[in-house]
């Protein structure tokens, strides 16, 4: 295995690991949004009077955003795979495949903490009353 193949495997593995993590966390966040929507809908159907509910339009905006993120990173992952296979004749076998898998795993694990942080924010936005508005106001005040 040449150095150029090794560098390509490590670089593409790192990018692919990051893209895969973003696809996974976006799909999990979409699940959180759907759960929040069903929770709000169930409360309305059961005719319980609750004052502290998240607005469905906030959850829908978040759902659309995370679905677009998932689609974007999935397209980037697919385009990168096609480019690497066609241009560099890269195959996911042997030492190159092992280097790719190692780099992808390291990048996936390295960014897992930030992904977990993002998922907690998505959960709070879709499940905690007035969290999205408070967060927006805080971000506006910081800037």
C-alpha cells in the first residue's frame, strides 16, 4: 500500500466518519421531534388542559431542519464515496479498508460528545416548554 493510498484512506475515513455521525444524530433528532409532536398531539386528543406545551410549529421547524441536515450529509457521504471510487480507484479492502475503518471510527468516537450535546439540545427544544424561545433570546443577546 502506497503512502498516497494510506493518506486517502485516512482522510476519506475521517470525513466519512464525521458525515455518518451527522446522519445518525440527525435521524435520532428527527425521532425526538416526532416523539415531541406525538406527545403534543396526544395531550390535545385526550383534552387535557396543559399550559406548558411546546408549540407544534417550533417542533416542525426543528424536524424539517434536522431532516435537511440528514439528507445533506447523506448526499455528501454518497458523493464522496463515488468520487473516491471513480477518481482514485479506492476499494474498501485490505490495509486501505482497515485504515479507512480506523479513521472513520476514531472520528465518529471523537465527535460523539458534541453529537450528544446537540441531541440534548434537540430534546429540550422539542420537549421543554419555552426552551426554544429562551435559547433564541440568549443567542441574540450574545451577538
